[in-house]
C-alpha cells in the first residue's frame, strides 16, 4: 500500500496539469508551476501581452519560461518505475481508454500503450517496442530504485510535501475568492455610478420640464389677459350702456337695464355703435377722451356678431385703437403700438393735430362708428366719451 501511494505521488509530480501526460521539455513559469513547453505555448497562443497561469490564474510574463531539469530527472524515474510496474504485471494490465492489453512501450512518450494506442494519431509516428524489450533496455537494479525512492519519498518528505500542497491549495482558493470579491466590488461601484448618473439626468430633465411648464403657464396667462382686455367681461351689476343727454355721450352705467335681447344688441361687451352707418364716403369724428384710463374707438362692419365674446381685429370686422395701461395700440393682429402711418381709416390726436394710426384694408358693406367707454372700474373710469361738434368744412358729419 505504501508503494502504491508513493507511485501515485511520483506519477502526479511527473504529470503535466494541461495534457495529463508525463512532462515533455518541462518548464517553470513566474508563479512556480510547471508545464510542458508545448502545452503552455499552445495555452497562451494568440495573446501578445501578459498571460495567466492555467493552474493558479496569477498574471505572468510569457517570455519567462525556465527549463526545469530536476523535474525532467523525476520524469525519467517515474517512467522507469512505470515500466517496471508494467513488466511485473505482465499482460494483465489493460489500457484504460481502449480496454486492450498494454503490450507495447512508446519510447518517445515513455509510457505503456496498447495496439490501438499505437495506431492512433498520438503514437502513430512514434517508435514503439514490445514492453518486454523496453523493460530490458531500461532495466535498473531493484535495490537502486528502491533506495532512491526511499530517499525521495521518506515520511518527513511526504509530510512536508503534502503540507506544502495543502498550503498552496489554500492560498489558491483564497486568491480566487479575493479576485472574485474584487470583481464584485468593482461591479458594485460601476452599477452605483450608473445609477447616480441616471438619477442626475432624470432630475435635470424634470427640472427642464418644470421650467418649460412655468414658461408656458406664464405665456398662457398673458394670452388670457390680452383676450380679456380685447373682450371685456361685464361686471356683476352693470352689463349695459346708457346713452344720455344729446345722444353724443356714452358711459358704462351702474345698474343693469332690462332691455330686449335682440340680434342688434351686444350682450357681453360694453360696445355701442352709431345710429347710422355709411358706405363709400369720407367720414370724420372727433371724440373727447378726457382723463379716462381706458377706451376703444374705431369703425366696424354693420354685420359684426354682437353675441358672446368679441375679438377686436380687422379679420373680425373691427378697425380700432384703444388705451390700456397708459399705452395706445392699434388693434391689428397682433396689436401695433402707436403712432404709425397708413391710410383709409385714420386716427389723430386733435390736441396737437398729430397722426396716430391708419388702417389699410378692403372695406365692403356698410360701416358704423364704434365707441367703447370700457368698464367704469369702480368709478375710476366713470367719465363718458363725448362726440365733439366739428364744423362742416372740416368734414364733420356724425350727428345725434
């Protein structure tokens, strides 16, 4: 039994861990492990940089291959011991691969083979002799072999050998797990960085969307304000106009009037039109605006809709100017700050005789003078618009 154990240890030390055969031209790499030169070269084939050990995975330099002559001697001893064992067993030994009797000995690979092995690709071109003949050629004194093996595989040697094996195995396992932990930590950091970047990009997009929504809300509010200014909403207690005195004054009243809801009456806007329309002739009016804070003046088509909200623009049949927030605008689309010059329907500042604005358009059908005193704003805008008398030579022709 001790002889069998010694043989197994010897066989293991003389075997390449890649091809699992006896070492051929054994070499040692940086980490201390041994391989056949051809096996390690084939394992590293195609890699130009530092490679790793097939056994412990430690990074090594490919060019640092050192011949191991002492291991070559151990291989020779193992081969001879294998030959002696084969001779002693006679023809009872069979090939583990082909289940044929081991009758031959391959001199190149220094191992027993069967007839099928000899015909295979691995041994086809090798010199193979009968196992008895090889045994005579490599015969050595049994006492010499026994003495050498007893020296190499003494109990202290085996004790330290297996202890070193266990230590190496323990270090290899620890090294593998350390590498695995390092890879896991690196992967964790990469995942955390990716998550942080995704969070930053998401928050940035959300902030951009909030900013856009805020801008859109502001623009919408401004648009609502402009629409409300162009289409003034009636107050809760007064939605109608009261012509008074000489039918040349119009103001926003304080009380709702009970009037019929006919098609000629504005039911939403505080507008009033001239009693008579005109077509194809030049007309001129002067209107006293006084210190009013807001008003509309102009002409409109007689056919404009008087129901619901009204948009003041030439496209909807209104050619007008107004005062809002201390500024004068011609109600084009969009509105035009005053003064500008054009023709056809013109507006002037009678006080200093300056031209304010002129509309140029194609006027069809009958037009009506258009006046709007705007809401009285709780009394702040209660003054009336007053149509002033104009001499006939000046072109005035709007009467009561």
